[in-house]
C-alpha cells in the first residue's frame, strides 16, 4: 500500500479512538461528579433518626427510578397509596407530595446528576417541578 | 462444541478475576484506573503496530479477476464498481465493503443432493447478522461517549434520546442498538454452532471474541434494564479516566460503591481492548488493506514497476541500433530509425 494512505489511516484511527481524551482536554468543565444539595427548609429541620431518605441513600442513588416506577404502577394500576420502606416507616407513595416535600430544590438536586449523566426522564412532562409550584405542596 | 466451551471458560475466568479483585480484595484502583490505561495503550499501540507490519509486506500485482467485467473493448460493458479502473470506483467499492459488507452478500450455500448434483442456495444470514452486529456495536460505542464527555455533545444526546432510544418501556427508554448488538452477536454465535461445516473449522480463537462481546453486551443490558448502577459515579470515573484526573478517579473509587455488574462489564471491555490487536478482530484494519478491494485494475493503462526489483542493466534495440547504425547501413541492413549528419537518432516516423 502507498505510504501516505497508511499514515492517513493511522491518523484517522488515532483521532477517532482518542475522542474522549482530547475532548476532555478541550472541554471547559472539570468533569467531577456534581454535588447534590440537601439544603432545603424541610431537610434542614430534620435531625437524628428523622434525617433519612425513604430508603438507604446509597441505594437511592442508583435505584430511585426503580422506586418511582414501582410507585407509579402501585398508585395508578393498584390504587395503593401506602409504601412501607425497608425499615418499616410508612410513606405516601407520591412524587410531588413525598419526594418534593424534602427535595424542593429541583435545579440543585434532580437536575444536577441528570444533566451531568445526560439522563432525560419524562417525569416533568406531568409532574410540576417544585420550584415552579413554589415549594412542595 | 469443545472449543466454544473453552471460550466460555476463558470469559468466566476473566469475570472471576474481576469478582475476586474488586469484591473480595477491594482492588478498585487496579480495575478502575490501572487496567483501563493499560488496555487503551495496548489497544492503540498494538493496532498501529499491526498496521505498520502489514504495510511493510510486498503488495501483489493488481488483481484483475474480481467479481466483475474489467475494462475491455468499447462494446463490452465494464462493471465499474466491482472491477474499477479509476480511483473513484475503488473508493465506492471500498465504501460498499466497509459499510455494507458487500462481499458477504455474495455468500451462498453449496450442498450435494442425493442424486449427486451440487446445488447452490441463498444464504445471507452471515451478512445480515454481521451487519446488525457491527452497526449495533458501533452505535452503542458511540452512545457511550456520554460516559466520557462533560458536557455531553448535543448530537450524542439527540441520537441516544430521539432515535436510538425513541421507544420507551415503563419509565425508561430502550436503546435499540444495544439490543440489536446483543441479538446480532448471539445469532452469529448460534450460526457458528448450528452449521456443521462452520463448527468444524471453528477454533477457540473464533469463539472467544464472540463470547466475550456477547458477555459485554449482556452485562450492559443487564445493568441498564434490570440491576441498575450508580450512573453518576460511573460517569465520574469515565470522565476522570478521559481527562487523566487521577485524584478525581481515586476519590470516585473511594467514595462510591459501584455495582459488581459494572465491574464485570468494564473488565470485559478492557480484556477486549487488550485482546483486539492480537486477534482476528484486526480485520477492522485489515479490510482497508485487502488487495482485491483497494487497488484499481489499471494494469493495461499504467505501467506498474515492482518496487523491490533489483536494478537491471539493459541494452534496448533502439540503443543497439544507435550504436551500430553506421556499420549496419554499410552492409545494407534495414534501420528502424533515421539519423542526422552528427549521428543523432531522429524521432521515429509513423
């Protein structure tokens, strides 16, 4: 093969394979995981044993969508509004009335990770974002 | 069947190493930081080494006997794509081969009937599964840019959300290319086992990449649709690796507990990157260097000199006649060229 063609091929290969590397160098963002904020009026009032999420925080980071999906099915299909957590606490299965009561900071909470990881759920096509509603109802 | 089993054993061994390393020994730094860098360096360096090695080998004479009529007399129709004599034709032929696997589309099945006749049958499954698998794999890798780029470019989001993930099940979209990749590679694996002639010629190194990619796609789908993982933590790891931000990687690995399915997926991908340049998977580069595909059939129009021919001293008849033309003329031998008074050879008359 012609030398120039081989070199052009290798250069194209190297550029394509290293897209993540050179785009990270050119990107203005530092790429670190975003800090979600727990600084809301309701969360600030929680203390001691009350300072907890519906389920374990580590679990919620990876699986909150499973919980919301289960809630959706139970509420809409079964009509069950009561959710019993692993630790026995009972919660009202409602995104707007339970989740947003504490996490009333949509932009600094939900949106932080969703934007970072480019996850675009359709929650907000029906549910009202807490900021727009002026805090949790 | 034995070879397929050995291939599975190798892949499970890699999974076992990942499990022991991450879950039992807590070597997240080895599997999350050292291994991926080793893998990507091995991949790029090995890939380029293989190309350079191939580029050094002698190029054969241009091959005129590809599947199409070569350029001939005016009233014989040339097949300009299958047997091109121009650069453009070669580019079209290469593009059809690289993007659509044209030569696999020629595949047919030969069988001997009970009467002893040979019959050829339609067999495009290899082409179809291969095409689905390769495009699915490419688009899935493209989609994975979202784990390495911050901010995620709009065209990646558009592709992932609007086209690839246009269909939703429950609260989450289904990435079609991921499922096509998994279906395609599984079909290729089953085809290899199902056709006895293909199974007969299949070695461990034929099964291993198939099983490896099948497990990569399988763990990926498992993680996305069933078990779920902490995507933010995984992306922090990915961006940290891409930007060589070692303190960020170490902090991510220390802070977050990433699921074992992710470590299985990630370790298998690293294994694939390391294995790639040593294996038949190098057809990715080799296809561009196929002598029957990448050279124009212009043997009759352009003189191709063998570049490694030794220098040969020649004495052409033209030079011979020039040297002896006076003596030849004197004895009455016919001359092919005319000469002026100083003995210079004049251009030949028609």
